[in-house]
C-alpha cells in the first residue's frame, strides 16, 4: 500500500460519477468512511456518498470531469485541485433554481486513505461561479 495504490483507488473513485453501477464503492472506501463534503440532509458516510453519486452524478450532472487537474500526494493524503466541467440538467441547486447548461468551476478535493481505501473526503467547490454560468445568479 502506498501513494501509487491510493492514486489508483482515487482514479477509480472519480470514474464513479455518472456510473450506473456503484458497487465498487464498497471496495474503494472503508465501511465507516467519513465524507465531510456531503450536504447536511444526506445520510452520513458511505451511504450518503452512494446517494450523492446516484442522484447528482447520474440524474442532474453529467459529463463532469477534470478540465484542469493538479494532484499532490504524500503519505496517506491526496489533494486534487483544478477545474471541473460538466452539464447541469436543470432544477434546484443549493436551493436556487438553475436552468440547464454547461459549467466549468474551480474544485478541490482532499482524501485520507487507510490501506488503499478512502477513509475521509473533503471538498471545496466554486458553486457561485457555476450558478452564474447557468444564469441562476446575476451581477447587478
């Protein structure tokens, strides 16, 4: 187990956004994984991660991927930073009605691994830019 194995786990985890089959989560993440990036109304941990990937990743956001990516890895930690692009299919996002459209927003995700499995996840997204790109928020 080491940085390269953790990077491979994270690459596979990233490919789950938009996937039909999420069963790999059980192999990639610890059963008691803590996902600090989940909205407060989602179930905690692995169950909330599965729900997020199912609802957002398959139904509301598609074709999301890295348009720019920097990866820093040391020991049990990996940080991804860059821009993610995708397509929003319309509807409420963070309580704001947003029309369908393409977006590109800043994104940073941090992971802690135990063995070669994800134990914790944090994320910071530039949702304000995304909502502006979708025309949901306008500057005066």
